C-alpha cells in the first residue's frame, strides 16, 4: 500500500491512496482526512485503505497527473533521527581526526518536526556560508508504541517506510555538537519523498528491519551516490526499541536511519557532501568538493527490481531566505 498527502486547505493536506505503480489515486475515506488521523486510528484505517489500494491496482481511481504532493506527514508529533551506518560515522571521525566512536547504544537525536518540506519544495536557507548539505536516508512511521517495547515487537509497530533528505548546515553542526546538547540551528526542515509505503510493498527488499535497495542521489544532474540501505548496523526495529526505552511513542512518530553509507563508498559514492569531503581528506589530506550553492539541485530516488520508483522522487533546489 502507498499513501501520500496532497495540498489542500489547512496545514495537513489531504490523505490519498495510490496504486503500486504510482499511476492512479483516490482520496481516503472522510473519517481519515489526513495522514495523522489515519495513524491515530491505524487498526481501523489500514484495512480500509488497503482495500482501496487493491481497487486502484485493478484500475479504479484517477490518473496521477498534476497533483501537488506535500510530505506524507507535513508536520509530525515527533522526529527522531539515528546514525545507523557505521561506515559513515567511522569515515567522518577519520576526516576530523577523532578516534572512532564505540557507542554501546544506537546514536539518535530529536529534531525539528513541525514542518517537513514536500518533495519539490525549494529548501530555504539564510546563507551559503553555512555549508549547505543534503543527506539521503530512509525513515519509518510507527503506530502507538509502548515504553520498553522489545526490538522483536517493535518490528510490528513499523507501519510505513519513507525516503528523506535530512538537510544539514555543516558549519553550525560541529559547534552545536560540542555543547553536548544536540542540534538546533544546524538542522533545518527535512524534505520527504511523496509516497509512504507499507513494508510489504517493498517485498524481499524489506529484510531485518532494513530497506535493502540503492538510494540514488543526483547533484546538479550528475550521479553522486548509490549506497544501499542493507548496511545499517542496527535495523529500524532496534532504533524504535531504543527510542521507546523510557517513553511511549505516539502514533505518527518518524524515525530516521541517518545518512545511508556503505563500506565500499569509493565504488558506490555517498549520500551527503560531507562524506565525500571526508573521503578526500583521508585520501589527499584536504577536501575538494564544495558544499551546495543557491540554485543548485539535488534529486533522490529509489527504484525497485523492475526499475519502478518506490517512494517517488525528491527533486529540489537550495534557495536563499532573506532575513530582514
């Protein structure tokens, strides 16, 4: 099943269901007008929405053309982002001359969740001097999840999977990290691909709580990376259990994987600029790749085994937000 949100009156848009081939759509039943309302009543909403998806796959609904997609959840109660790809963390530590991190628990921070940019929205930033960077990652949306849930049980609470561009302002990230309190200014609004998919929509590519597909990243029309999500050091179910260790998690909570990265990064490329710069520092002693400039574009997409877009594409520009 694939779900999305289209722009309408109000900040939360209108929930729609899509066919598996992204070709046809229909509005969700009136009792679930928004994505969050469906998450709040998932046990009742999911069967009805799944039945609609089956009918769409048989040819019902309207053609998908001219729809203006928001992020599936234009705003969420909670956004928790992990760092679950060891090769990314190890490379970044080498690049900045630090000893490798050996955390006993998964790394995670709580980020901005009251706005998620749509897949084609311009991404506004106050200055190019803040070192604008994209970060391709996967995410999941969970239903109501109890405190202390085991990782095995947490797997059943994962209801939908996302593709996310977790924008970063690298010049601000280091100073904020050194405070020990986590990121605020360095982490503006994320962008999300248009379609949220149930794990079964991924077929065999959903294994061990991981999206085992390549995340294709193009920067200004050139392929920048194609790292595979299977390399997570811990699966999404383990990230959910970590997040729920001391608190209940509300329905609609989004949990991210962190930047998708593979140990063979020289072959598959990177999902963010900072990692590419880290490779250059390790190889030559200095970075050569510049961060994004205003007007430049980044595109992210994931294709299944038959070449079909799984989540739809994120395709957006970095632009200046003038501050008076």
